[in-house]
C-alpha cells in the first residue's frame, strides 16, 4: 500500500503543480494587460492635462478680449453722449434763432404798412402747402429793413420746412 500512497501523492503533487502553472500563466497575462491599460491611462491623463492647459489659455484670451470690448464700448458711449449734448445744444440754438425770426416776422406783420413788393428768391419746394405771402411793410427808414428781414425769414422758414420734409421722406 505504501506504493499506492506514494504514487497517489506524487500524482496529486503533479496535478497541483500543473494547476499552479496554468494559474501563473493566466496571472501573467492579466498583469500584462493591466500594464498596457496603465500606459493607456497615463497617455489619456497627459492628453487631458494638455487640453486643460489649452482651455485655460483660451479663457485668459477671452477675458482680455472681453475687457477690451468693455473699454471700447465705454469710449463709444462717452463719444455718443458728447455728440448728443452737442446736437442738443445746436437744436436749442436753432430753436432760439427761429423764435427770434418769428418775433421779427410777427413784428413786421403787425406794423402798419403800405403795399410794397419784395423780391424773394426761393428754392424749389417739394409739395409744400401754400403759405400767405409776406405782408407789406411801412415805407420809411426802417420799413425797408423790416420788409427784407421778413422776406428773408419767410424764405428761410420755407427752406427749413422743405429740408425737414425731405429728411422725413
């Protein structure tokens, strides 16, 4: 019996040794795969770090462009406000001149006068409604001046209306 036990023990050791070799080969393959996966993972992490760095530089560039746009927009807004103030001053001055001309014309119309034709050269009108002609002014040292001023004021008024209508069209 001892021969069978010895033979059985040797056979058992041989089977266990073969199983150990097979499992060692499998473990070796898995370790090789894991090392391959590790290098792929390191490569992916490196690519991710490069992409992150590029994104940070792009964000910095965008921020500087945004700051430049803010400064440019603020400068343009200030220039537009200055232009608006200048235009408002021009409009106010124009209205003051028109009110003075209207006062001169109304003063000339209210003054007693003899009929006297005044020659006025008018620009062509764009379908303007008919306006009453200038009222004759009194003869005398100031009558001629008032008549000329009234005619000039009327001509300027009609030219201004024609320009306004042309702009509105």
